[in-house]
């Protein structure tokens, strides 16, 4: 999931930093220490060869339109979450996708993560190596505006029987990235990958469109422990938004053939100091521009914490007074993080990535 090779000029300006044996890539123009509101775009499942036969007129028209939207909106980067062609061994499909991606403005960095149609299910070491030849690493982390982005190889999480060692290698890498994140003060952490962990409920039955239990539970627990804000996925060719506590699971529809009620489209993720918004737009309804506060200007914090004497703990409420979480006395997770981050009494809440005032209840 290294940035697309079409963005060679940008990559020449990249410096690779090695910290705690993990790769965190820094790009020219990326502010990795100071938070400011920003947006990025997610594209998923253009899947050349699924909807129409060669020369793939439906897929080509949609993908070109999506790239045109990205070029007009000018995000700092775009993330493509897998299934670029129906068959990774079909040269015509692969080349059709690459021709479309080559139209992306080289000032916009493209990050790519593999889908099941890109590396197979189960993936093997050979199919992953073939992916790396075209697109770079199948896992990657980078920082933008003090937000950590983690891109994962989801097919190997879905089914690792073709390359068990690969799953272990990625999990060890992921653990190191998240453990290092605990030592930093990232405003938010986002995970992007092809498969959703769930579509409706974290306890839903195993199926074609989600990550199977019990592996699903293990990864969700890991993400919540380390304060991941949201996971963005594709594969479903439709949209869904669900939650596991403070962790949001956001599934984006296909640029290519839609298979549900959502039209072919893209998702614009807007990251503010106090919230994250992720509207999905059909390709014929994408706005002409995205208005965001200037980098470095943040909005006031909207969350606080008050006593809940009856429960002997604390509750977390938003500006409107609605309860959005809580913890029992002495609990560090899932809501109250240990890191002290500023003026006396302000801490981070796991999963919310927002400074709040903590009022302890001793009962």
C-alpha cells in the first residue's frame, strides 16, 4: 500500500523514518506534528472487468469521473481500498486500471491497499509479492496533520491459509505501530483496508463481506485498546456505518458496479478537532469543492466528563448533554487513556482522540 508509482515526483521528496523498527513514511508537505482540519478521499472497488467486457466502458467512465473529482477537489492524498480489477492475472484489466490512475494529479499522493481480487483469497506469498511489484508494500503507516493512518492487507486477515507466516508478520508490525502510537500524541488514528470487520454489528454472523470470528473480535479489541477512531473499508459494493463502542466501522461503496442501494461513488472524510464526518457521494452528486478551516485552525472541544454518583464512575457527555460513553472507577480502557496531554486535568479518551476534562468519582 505504498503510494502509487504514478506519483514518483512526490515520492522523490519522501523521507523514510525508522522508529521502533517500524516504517512511518513522511512526505514533503505533510505536517506530522500539528493538527489542523483536513479532508481526504477514499475510492474503492473500480474492479475493471466485473461490469462490462473489454474495453470496459462502464468501469472506465466511472473511474475516470472519480479521478476527475479527486483532481478538482485537491485532497492531499487519496486512499484506494482494493479490487482494482476482476482478475489480477488479466493484463488488459490491470492496464485499464493503471491508465485511469495515471490521470491523477501527481501532486495528490495515492495510497493503495489490496483486495481479494488483487491478491486472491486466500492470498499467497507469490500473489502478495506480485502486488508489491506493482504497488509497493501491502501494509503501510504514515502521519498527516498529527493523525496516524494505518493501511492493512485485509485479505490475509480474512483467510491466511495460503500464507500463515504473512499474517503473523503483519500482526507483529501492527502491534509495533500501535504500541509506538501510545507513546505519541496523535489526534486520531485511522485504519483503512479492503474488508470490513462487520457491517451492522460486531457480533454478526461470519459471511462473505466481513472478517470472521474470532479474528474479528481480536482486531476490534486491539483497535479499541489503542484508541483507533475509525476503520474505512470497501468490498461490499454498498455502504454501511456501524459502531463497536467508540470505534466506527465505515464501509464505502464501489466506484465500479454497485451491488446495493448506494450508487457508484466515493467517500470524502473530513477530519475536525472535535469530530470526523464521512459523507458518501454518488459520482453524479460530488460537490464542486470541499470547504475546510485552514490548517492549524481548530474548532473548540465539544466533549466534557461529569460525575455519575449513582454508578460510582464517570460519564462522558457531548455539548448537548447526551451521554456518549463512560467508565467505572479505576478503568483505563476503553474510555480513559493514561496520557496526560496538556493543562491540568485534561486527558485523551480512547477512541475519541479529543482532549476532555476528567472528573474522577471516588465511590
